[in-house]
C-alpha cells in the first residue's frame, strides 16, 4: 500500500515536470514565431525602403541626374565680359538634364505630333539638306527659336534650364575651371573654331565648320555631352547684364523681361573660338531668332 502511494507521488512529480517542459517549449516556439514575424516585417520594410529610394533615384530615359550642390558661378579668370562678374556662390537643387542636345530626329517627333513647328531652314551651314536628311537625324536641331525650344521641352514634360542650372551642370563637378573638362581645350575635346593664331581646327576658323553628331566628343564629369561647342543652347532666363550683382543665392532665375528683350544662350557653337565655349560665358539672343548655331537641351 505504501509502495503504491510513493509510486503515485513520483508519477505526479514526473507529470508536473513534463507539463513544465511542454509549457516552456510552447512559449519558446511562440517567441521564435514572433521573432520570425518581426524579422520578416523588418526585411519587408527594408525592401520597401530600398524600392522607394530606387524609384526616387530613377533617372528619366536619356537624361542625367545632376546632384544638388553649391558652386562659384562666373568667370574665375576675368577673361570674359563684365557681365560674367562678380563671381558668386550659388546653390542648385537636384535636377535632371538631357545627356545630349536635342537632335533632328527627336525634334521631328514633336513636329509630327503637331506641337512644334518646322525649323526655319532645312539645311545647315555647309549642307543644303540637313533636317530632312536621315543621315543627320542624330545631329543637333538648329534654326529653332527660344519659343520653339520651350514648346519642345514642355511637350516632353520638361523645361528649359535656368542659366545657373546650365553652368552648374556644364562644370561637371569641377570647380573654378574654364571648360567642362578642365582648363585647356583642344580640337579633340569639342566642336569649336580655333583660328590661325590658335592653331585652327578648321579652315578659315569656323566658316568651314558645321554641326557634328551629338556625343562625338568626351562627356564631362556628369556624363553630359557637348556642353562646350557644337551649338549654343537656349536657357529660360532673360538676359540682364548686371544680373550677377544682386541675383539670389539659391536657384536663381531671371524671370523679368530684360530692357533689350533678349534671353540667355550658353555653351558656344561650332564657329566660335574658345573664349565663347567657356562654362562661364554668357551670351544673348532674341527669343524669336532662329539661326544655324543655336539648339536645345532640356531639364526636368
């Protein structure tokens, strides 16, 4: 009888131990499951964050991301006109810029869509047939006005660059340099004219020269092509000779019409000397002017 009672007590203890083990295991399993769920949630959140960041940084087709930053705007060497001075610090927000100048082929799409008008002329400086010739579809469109350029960019869901954006992008991340890729410029660096005194690239300076296929010369530090030479590029700003004296320090843009009614063009063209293809060079043109040395580049 005593033996039976003792056996019953031992059995009870064993049952209690087993019950504790079962409870501990169940709790541990629940904790593991909870931890696993938490890890999955963290992983999903991380993946979502990466995806959102990737979507935010996704660059539009044919464009280059220009990071936000500050730079010294103006002529660091005092080699140009007075209106390139004073040199002043400017902050530019992030934006995107076309990798290449707008080509005949790209512009034709806008014309065929019924939005853009035809260029004023179908030829170029030394070519009787240019815009209508498929051999030149990847060459910069010319004979387009400032109004034409705005129409094209808006049709693409873009806009013309401000003068400050243009110079900031043209510098390609370099500071205080003359040209997009440094302080010197040779015939292999850009499509421009070097006259006899400069060991000319083209006969009779730029008069025997013409537009070249976009992207024919090295890109700058941001991956932009032809920021020096080939064709001038329209900017959104109205041209004011004294604008640098009191322009805003953040994302400046001259939106008020100038007394002479002219707008900014940048970059220089195939018939211009090195002085005019410097990154700080400011020039001007009438908004209705349509010539053989001015083209388009858009931003977003």
